[in-house]
C-alpha cells in the first residue's frame, strides 16, 4: 500500500527522513488533496536508477541483436586479438 502524506507534514523533517528510511518505496505528498511530489530514501532512489540503467542497456543490446550488430564468440575474440595485437 503506498504511503501518502499531506504537504503540511513536511515541516517535521526528521520524522519524514525516518519515514523514508523505513519505507520500502516512495512516499507520495499531496497538496490540496492532489498529488504534488514524491520523496524517497537515497538507497531506494539509487536502486531504482541502477535498475533503470540496466533496463536501458538491455534494450540497447536487444536493438543491436535485431540490427545484426553482434559477433559470435570466436569472431569477438579474433577481433579483440587483432585490435590489441595479442
């Protein structure tokens, strides 16, 4: 269940900070009964940004596969050896 608080509750910063650390997700802040902001702990934010970056890299890799811009294992090793004279 999402955590929702009114904007006036942001006055107590230490309580909000503790709430963010204890929460396993974002906290939605409302203003006049409507959604206004989302706050979250740094750990939760960094985890979500890591996952977003990973998904973007997977999408890029799938696009490269569809476009045929990939090499097999043997061809990859051969290209690396030629590039670095190994």
